[in-house]
């Protein structure tokens, strides 16, 4: 990930509904969630939800799969790993062992 990708990612997450959607999809894990279900759970109208999902897709934070007439969305954990790696790549003045507790804290065993 480079600086422009990181900026696009942070920009996508800098709006309350999009942040809520992303967190919901992280919690959903590999099962993801249907677009209508996301809107219902967050009490967001369908057209507003579609626009927010498009921003998250464009930023690479989510991916989707068509399932018949519906679309299921998933958090893109590789994008999250890329962002975290970008943020931590030069941590601790070249002493990465100092940052290991942070890395261990954010590492997901899923």
C-alpha cells in the first residue's frame, strides 16, 4: 500500500455510516452480509446504503459477490492488513521488536 491508497482508505472510513458498515462486515467475518440486511441493521435507506457501499468498494475495503438477485458484501481483510502494514512499516525507529506488542494486539487469528 502507498500513501495515496492509505488516504483513499481513511477517506472512505471518515464517514459514520461507512465506518459502521465496515465494522459490521468485520464482525460478520467470512459470512459477510447481504446489502439489504446491512441497511436494515443500520437503519439506512437502500439508495444511501448503495452509495456508501460503492465508496467502500472503490477504496478496496470491501468486496462483493452476486448471489442471484442479491449482493453479499465482505470486509476485505487483505486491505486492512495492507493498511496496518503501511502504518507500522517504519515503527519504532527501526526497532520492530518494540512494536511487537501492538502487532500482537491487532493480529487476528481468523
